[in-house]
C-alpha cells in the first residue's frame, strides 16, 4: 500500500501563513487538504475543538463525502504546508487507497465521539 504522501505526489503543494482560514464553517468548497507540516486549529463557532499538527491529517473530507457545507472552520495557527485537492470528490473516487485512509480516519473519529457520548451519558445516570 502506498503512503499518503506518495499518493499526494503531483498534487498542488501550497504554503499558507499563520491565521489563514482554509475551510470556513458553513461554506462548501469541494476542497480537501492534507497537512504536510505546521499546526491548524478546528473551530465550531468561536470554540476551538481541536489543534492538529500531525503530518498526513486531512481536512474537508466530511463536507466532500456528505456533499454538505463544512461543519467547522479550519485555520492555520502557524505557517503550514498542505497538499490541496480542488476536486476532492474526484480525487477520492479515483484513489481507493486514500478512500480507505479516510474511512479509517472517520471510523476513529466516530469511535472517539461514541465513547465520549457514552461517558457523558453514564455521568448523568449516576
């Protein structure tokens, strides 16, 4: 299996300054970003829900897969270098390995959210 960065070779590699909005909450861009280096934050409204600095992190996949607006804002915290896919839906359809990577990522997020909800429910039942 190819690595994520091997799959990204040939894609547009863009350097963004700090404090640049990549994906605005509520908008639809069709873009997918793969973080090569740097740190971004994920915001729901004015609330920071995550900071991400792991190379290979993906942003924009939920909007593309669900054909819905972005559910959060993604903004650079430091200068970042990202692979940018302007037609993410076509990219995902034509690359089963990246689609598998995205599926694993989403499954991990779903598992974390489900565990969090179960913990909250248990706290309120006690």
